[in-house]
């Protein structure tokens, strides 16, 4: 009789399903016999500009050291982060993408019987890493597709170790204001960690949006995570980081794998931080693209969730099924992201691309809805 390894896996893993990323361009090309150059991918909130020359140069410089291990401490990247953010080296934890940080904080604090608090329609990885560690997830209903921070604070119990807050939120694009966030921090017990996920921080241009870094000195239980995958265009290299109290950073660094961020990622992230022109161009393209897409939704009389990220969710008309619309768009070489798995049936999330990519999607959507 063959061994059923599912029965041997730890209980937290047995009930999980793998995270489903956006479909890669080459996979769609193989499946449908399409030309890769004609495919538009607007599914994964990626930067549509391609890498800046400064990043390419930084990567090329590392080729000569390909046989060497990277700097396990990430000194040069951390030094630039300290300079930019006004923090100390011992507050920073580096991750292979910010998803690493989410995993670290759960592994430090969650074991069987513990729980975390999350909002409905928030990043699925929070629940995945928590359940893998044997913890439970308390999901708090959303308000207007966003976090109800007051209700999340009220949901904390004596087994709660972490509250995950995504600001702005993915996949809905909503954000919590400074007043809401400050009231929330004051309500959370000091022995409960708040993980503030600011993966889309750079895109927000709202005067009442809170910068998580401003609260670190007052709240030792706060961890702020960010990534280079979005605005900085380094999704392929997988580099993120968190800033926290030195004590929390020390705990996460105890379980951080050695050399978890490679030399190319370290060099590219440092170059990206210093390339202000590239970041400004990214934000400009995103702002113009958001206006382009939302204008098209209004023309088509499609409701959408106002977003401050680099993506927007829109609702299909009655009678249209998201899975079918997705397949029809794929057949036209357009990759988007249905979000029914986020308890949002009938909604589709589309990332902001270049003007030409956005227009290709708009024309394809018009054909589907005609």
C-alpha cells in the first residue's frame, strides 16, 4: 500500500491550497497558441515600465561576484533605507519579498491555539501562513470594501497574537485614514503585534493617509512592511523589508534564513531607492492609467471600487460570470485577475499598465460585453 503523505503532513498544512498567482505570459501563449509579444498582462499589480537603466547597471556589476554568497546582513541596502526613512539598522529585517516578512512574524508568535485578526477581502497570504503554523484566523467583515479597524480591534481576544492591516488594501484598493489608524493603534493591547502591510504605499496621494513609519517610536508592537516589487519594478528579484522596534526585528532575524536576499536583489533595491526619476515616472504612469481605466468603466456604466493602488476592481454587469469573462479576455491575449476567491464574486481586478496596454484591455472588454 502506498503512503498517503497528506496524512503525515502537519495539521495546519493539510487544509491549505497553494497560492494562485496571475497567469504568466508564456503559459498563456503555450495554451492558446498566441504570440507572447501581443499578450497584455494586467493581473499581478506589476510595474509596466520595465527596469530603469540604473537598476540594470547595478545588476551587471554583481555578475563578477556570482560565485560569492551575498551580504547576509544587507549592509548597503539597510544603510540606504536608514538614510531615507530615518530609522536604525537594528530596526530593519530584509525579506525575499515582503511575503517573507509576513511569514517571519507568524513563525515568531503563532502556534496551535493562537489566532490572528484579518479583514475580509485582504491578502490571502495572511491566512495561509497562519494556518500553516497551526493558528486560527478571525476574519472581520469589511465596510465599503475596506478595513473596519474599530471592529478589528474589538475582535482581539486573549489568544490573539497578531493583527494584519493592509493599507492600502489589496485587492480592493481602499485605504484607512490617519484618524482611523491612530484610534486603532490606541485600542490594540500592547502585547498584540500589528503588522502594517504597506506594499502599495508609494502610490497613495491622499493628505489623510497615514505613514506607518511615523508611529514606530510610539508603538513598539508595530511592524511596517514594504516591498520593491510594485512601484520600484523589482517583482522578479523578490526583495522586501520591515521596520519595527529593535526587539521585534531581532526576533524575526533569528528565524530569517541566511542569505535570503540575493546579491542582485540587494544591489537593485539600493539602486532603485536612489532613482527618484524612475519612481516619479512610475507614479505618473499609474495616475494617468487609473484615470484612463476608470473613465472607460464609467463609459461602459460599470461600477468600480475607488482605488489608491496600482490596480482597480470593477463589477461585471448582471448575467456575466467572472470565470467566463476571464476566459474570453484570455482568448484575446489579455490577462486580468478575477477575485471570487476573495469573497468578491462578479468582480475583476485589473492592474494599471501602460496607456497602450490599458487600451488593449478596454477594447477587449468592450468586445466581451458587446
